C-alpha cells in the first residue's frame, strides 16, 4: 500500500502506486501469426502404413505434436486436395498410388486432372502417404526424413 504524504495545506493524500512496466512482445502481431501458422504441422496419416507411422514418430521425437488427419476416415475435399497438390508442386497423377488406383479402377491416363482429384477424394486409399504440411509447405514422408526439410 502507498505511504501517506502531506500536501502544502497539511492534508494527507495517498501516492498512486506505480504501474508495472509492460513488456513488449518479442514478435510483431503479423510475425507472431506467421510463426504460429508455420508451427501448425499436419500429417495426413494412415495408421496401418509403416512409413506413415515412422513419419509420425519422427515428428514426435523432434518435439512436434502434429494435427493428425486419418485421411481414410476423413478424406480431404477437392479444394483441400488441390491446395495440398499446389504446396507439393505435384500433379494429381504424381500423388496417385498406382497399384491401389488400378485396384479401384482408376486409369489416370484416361482422366483429366480434375477427374483424378475427384477420384482421389472418393477413394482416399489411392492418395500417396504420409503427407506432412507445415504452413504453406508440404512434403511426402517417403522416406520419413524428407519431412525435416519443411520443419
């Protein structure tokens, strides 16, 4: 509590308490938002796939707890898949698992890019895995160490 002080007329008043100094944030709001977005790592994961499990384990060993999307249960939509393809710098045909596509009756040679993407959304098992997204960068975790270049 503040100590009493006397005024010239002899009346007492209390000295206002000092305000604590505010600390400035280390990052500007926009830099902080970019940093938070960059630290939001997502893995499109199939728990039955060995490479996918190894990639998830590698991320966790590095202290990163990613958002795990089990894409067979919750497949990406057309817009999301197009966004991922753009980040990967790949065509839909390049992201297609050939053996699984043949088993699903998908012939990428006979389909347009948009039709292949639609087929991937309907049959997510044909999407190459795992895919790791960090901010505006993405990579396929084959080998699992490939994800380190976007962290």
